[in-house]
């Protein structure tokens, strides 16, 4: 957490309006009732109000703060990889590099983009475009043949995807249409 967010959190919590049950990972409101978090990218977030303004914080950051973890220039990591498990025993403060390494170990990172990780190869994309340009087959038939979605086929044909892959004479065919 950066210095500005940490100082703001100190101001907000310093007034005693909010507290956290670190055993369960629950944020408690000024009225003594558990606050209901909302989800953003799989993380539970809570809005804390201070001087008429709303500030959003991830619940696991609040739990770590109330457990007095060293948050400055650190990131809070979920040990089990479950973004919604905000119990203090499941949290640790580590560097961003350590957090990325941990996510890789648990298989939580998205696969990289590119031909190496794609269902199709450049030659297959050329074949799809060539067949479509020659009016030999429908979009549905192409999707079935290459075992990909109709949306993916449309992306290839309309050049929203695989933009750098060309079919010979494709530019002439596109100018005619």
C-alpha cells in the first residue's frame, strides 16, 4: 500500500468508526453491524466514509491493517490463493515480486497471449480467411471445422484478431467488397 492510502486509512480508522474482526475477515460498521462487501475482480471491497467522502479499500487490506502488518510498499497476499478468504491467518505482507511468484506457483495468472498459446496457428487463420473470401464455406461451418466459437471466426474474418496475418491477394479482395 502506498503512503497516501495508508495515511488516509489511519485518518479514517483513527476516529473509531470502523473495526475489523480479523478472525473472520469481517468489517464492522459504526453501528456494530457487519458491512456487506462488493466484488471487484474477485476481491471483496468496502467503502469507508470520512468527512463526507467515500474511500474504497479491499477487505484483506483492512484486515492486515488491523492486524498491524507492515503495509508500507508491500502487498497483502492470500496464502491459499482464495481472494475472498480474508481471515488474518490466510494473509501475509510480501513484495510484489513475491506475490507474482506465489500466483504463478498456484496457477492463478492468466495464460500469456500469442500464437504459442492459441488454439490456432497463423496458417490456419490464413486458411480460414481464404475459404471465406472464396465463398466456399459459411462462418458456422468454419467454426465447427476449427472447433472454435462463431465469435472467434467473426473476429478473424473482420480482422479484429490476428491483424498481422494476411492471405495472398486478400487486400484486393477486400477492396472489391
